[in-house]
């Protein structure tokens, strides 16, 4: 059985390695083991022979620095050629062992390899220090361990190491899920409290607006339409009516005035007109002051929408946003105000791509503090210069 040592003396010339051959115990040949082998750091030939009987193949270095170099070299020259376990003698300085373990734990590949420290040369104080700092995955007296128990220990350590890695991923996922739940609960509590108080305080304003709408034109005070919100969930969307009755049926008639300059039949489409001729005089005032949006507080209270999010879309617009990239905008809550409103509302130089990108950007960054920042910047966007 062959394994490799780095040079033990400075007298060797034109040679990087000293090779040794050890014959395995024939009994061990009847047992099938993982062939990825071991890596031993130190000089104890008895320990190495014991490991060879178990693994059949192994590599050894006399120093920790050489071990680092050889491990990195094996990764660069032979794909996946890493040992399944590393053994390190206790003759080295504590800081050297600590540095080596730090090197392994911070390496994208080597961090998954269990490290076993041989406690053969440690006094009780040193042994307690290693246990306290938990540098190695296990500390054992290698010479005293019989091969069967040692093999079981190695298999156990490999499972524990992999299990720890899996647990870290699970815990990270659980932590993120918990954070998202907390963010959602905080957002929802904020939405309920603000919308409820606002509806109570603004009830006189609702009555005045309703009266003005009825005086100017016949029809319902509220405009109710189906909209697609988070996850394409469809709900009844409330606004004060700002157009003459039947305006929705005249979209094709005014499609040439579309602010987004996009075809309704090809690709993602939004529809909005500057100085829309379907809008009433009272409706124009409500739009320019954003008072037409106040009934959406009912949607917020019901949970259909949030105070901050991406605008819920008419079904004909949502139906054009079904690609993987465009669909990301539906990961966020539907909202009364959002990133699009504070950046581009009322501006004529708007493209479909820009609108979608702003929605996706919000969906990616969405959190409670970001919502507060958007709300703080919303008042300046409420008063529009153009009627859209």
C-alpha cells in the first residue's frame, strides 16, 4: 500500500517527496471501505500503518504548512481528489493547529472534511484547551484505538460533518423564513392600523367626493374592477369613479394615445393616456390630487392590498406578464403606493420595460424599512402635473 510523505530532511536532492510502501493486513482486505483515503499530518509511522489498514490509501505530510499546500495542489490537479478525513498529531503548536482548522473551515471544498486530532502527546491542560476551543471535530488517542472502533468513529464523524452542513443550510432557510414571517406580520399590522384610522378620519372627505361625483355625472360613486395582485390573486379593486360610465369599453378607440406606446396584442402591455378624454372634470381633480385612490384603504383593510407595493394590474395587463422574469413583480404585495409612483408617476417618458423593472426591483428589495422610505417619499408624488 502506497502513500506519500513530504521531505523529512534537507539532504534529499532533486526530490519533492519520500515514498513509502506498507503492506496491509490481509484480514482488512475483506472489508470494503471508501477509497477517497485519509490525510495524516505528522511522523508517527504506527498511526499511519493503522490508518492504511483501514483506508488502503493515504497521504501524509510532516508539517501543517506542507499539508495546506498539498491539499490545495490536489484540488487543482485532480478533480474531487480530497481525503475523506484528516488526522493531525498534537506535537504542533496550538496556534498552528488553530490556523489549519481555520483554513479548512473557510475553504469552499475542504470545510466538509472531518478533522481528528491525535491526543497522544497532550497533557491534561492542553487536552482541555483543545476541547474548550473545539478546533477539531474529534480528539482521540489514536494509538490506543482499535481498528473496528476507529472505523466506526470515522464513519460517524463523516455523517455528523455532512449532517452539520445540512443543518446549517436548513437553519439558514428557517431563519430567512422566520424573518419573512416577521416582516409580513409587521407589514400587515401596520397596514391594518393605518388604513383603519385613515378611513375613520377621512370619512367626511369620502362624503364630499361622493357628492361631487354624483352632481357631475350619472353612475356609481365607486369604480370597481377586477385586478391581479400578489401571486396573480384576483380581487375587487376600489377607486372613486373618475371617468364617464362605460369608459373601459373604449380602450381600443384610444389605443393610439397610450402613454406606454406598446401594443396590447404583443408582449407585456400597460395602458394609460395623458389627459384622457374619458375623464370627467371632477375625476381630473381627483386624479391630480390622488384622492381617487382613497377607497383602496378598504382593500388594504381587507388584506387584498398593502399600503406599499406594486400596483395591482387590470387582468388584460396581467395576462401579458407571464414570463419568468416579468412574473417576479407579482411576488410583491399589491400596494397603494410604490417605487413606480415615487419615481415615474405622471411622467411621459415611460417604457414598458422601465415600469416592469421598477416593479421587479421593489419585489427583490421589499422589506418594512424600504416601505417606510417609499411612504416618506410618496407625498411629493401625489400632486401630478399631467392627468394620467
